[in-house]
C-alpha cells in the first residue's frame, strides 16, 4: 500500500498531510503520521464523527500506546519522536493502510531515513520563494528521484476540510493528485 513522505512548514504540514492521505484512497480509513517539534501547538478543528473503520483503527493504534485521533476517514497521529513515527509507519504498512508521513521537523539523518522509505516524497510550498527552496532541498536529499515539489495555494479556512477528515480543499485536489499519481496517469516530473 502507499506510503508517502511530505515535508512542509509548521503552518502547512497538518492540513497538507491530511489532504494527501485523503487523496491516496477514495474509501476506507487513511492515516497521517505528523512528525513535529514537541513544542508546536496543534490546532483543533471541529470534525464529524469518525467512520467505523477509522474509529477501530484509531482505537487499535491507541491500544498499542501511540497517540491517535479519528475524524471521518482520517486517523491522525501527532508524534515528536522519530522512533515512534517509524513504528507507526510499520504498523500501518502491516495493515495495508494508505499513509502519509508529514514532517515539519528540521531535517536530520533520522528524518531523512524515514522519508527515504516513502514513495513519492512531496515538498510542499505555498509561495514562489518556498517553491524554489523546496526544489533545491528536494534535489539534495536521499530519494531525490522520487521527490515532487507541490505548490498549494493558501486556502484559509478551507484547510479545515482536510483537518476534519472530509477531503482536500478543492484548490489542492489537482496538484496533489498529479504529484501522487492518483486519479489518472501522473505527469509530475521527477526532480533531477
């Protein structure tokens, strides 16, 4: 099943990770493992009750000692440790759950190792300067041949759709689908 890496700023990482996970599969539960600095404040958004599959998956994850919250089809696990993120990725892979590893943490060998286990690796930017920096950084990391730079325009409150587990904001659907290669043949070019 799919394991996607996503690198973004603190401001974008939660919504972009959730939106990417929801675009990976049109039905059934999906997961996003958000790796972030433990001091980062996590915003809470109103959300619909979880689907039965997402509720069961979140409960299973919590029973194994990991944090998990379900909103509609999305199971979100916010962690600060690389080891815990790796264990969650393995757990979701064993269960064949489409998963996004979304990181806002500063790059390090351990983050690069986790991200290198993903395909594709998305570098998300929301402005032209961010796109240039993301393109340069993506070309310099392990797995650069699987990297895609994705520009997601600012959508304000529209990001609540992703946080609530409902779906990607409409403006993000095409760029995410292209980068993920879902919905149709991918025309995203790898970074060389």
